[in-house]
C-alpha cells in the first residue's frame, strides 16, 4: 500500500498538505506522526481505501493459495467499522466448526495488516450470512438456557467462545430479571456461566 510522507512546521499544516495533495478529507486518512522537533513535524499518511484494498487482496490471495478458486469479497460499514463479507464455493469449510476457521482467518489477516500499519485498524471478516445467523443463534441459545436456569435454579455453563460472542450473550441477558452471566476460564477457552439471581 502507498505510504505518503509530509513535513511541515506543525502537524496541522502537514495534515492540511496531505489533504490537499491527496484530495481527501481527514476522516479518510490514517495519519501517524513519525518525527517532530522544534522546527518541523513529519507524518506518514495512508488513504483508508488503500488499507481496504490491501485487506481484500490479501484475503483473495491467501484463499486462492489454499485451493479456493472462486472468491468474492463485499465491503460494507457498520458504525464506521469495515465488514468484509466473503463468498466462496465452500462457505461451510471456510467457517469451520463454531467459526474456528473464520476466526483463524481474521487473526492471520490482522497480523499481515499489522506489519504494514503503524496504528491499529479495526475490521470484521464474515462468511456469506454466517455472522448474522451466528448472532441470532447465540441470542436464542442464551434465552433458552436462561429460561432453563430460571426453572431449575441450576447454573449452566456454555461452550467456550471468543470475546465478541461472549459479549453478545452478556448483552442478551443484561436486563433479565431472573439470571445473570459471568465469564470464566482463560483465553482461548474462556466461557460463560448463566446463574440464577437468587444464588447471589
């Protein structure tokens, strides 16, 4: 990806020069201050579209190399966070059991991007409509287990999940009158326990 260097008496002036040269607004630029003294400030600037292109091309190349022939990537935004939705000839294999292959793909892609960028860049990978189905499935599971715990007064332990999925469960039951949730264990095997509030 193209990295642009600008030097000016102040950081604001350097940013303004970057905006002028690249014909972009500041929100579409990733800006890192790389040097500063009493006289000048130097910044490194990368256009966000360059980052999106890097991620898309990295995913396609990686999956092509492991045998996937037909890969399409759709980029959308949710609360300013880019979502890369991957469509392939074998979505189930790409997702893996409980999304493990998808999680591994996200980790590898994050790692590759980290080598290119000096600042964090948040993005989400998903396969076809897996993310939406998985979210709905987890929320349904949370409500069903909560109902069982309410009836039996016996706490229930769920399978280990990543932090995003655990947060979905916590949020789904946050206002439940009868049960509460706790995260236990160590990563990557951290899990949720649903308990009856009468046990507090």
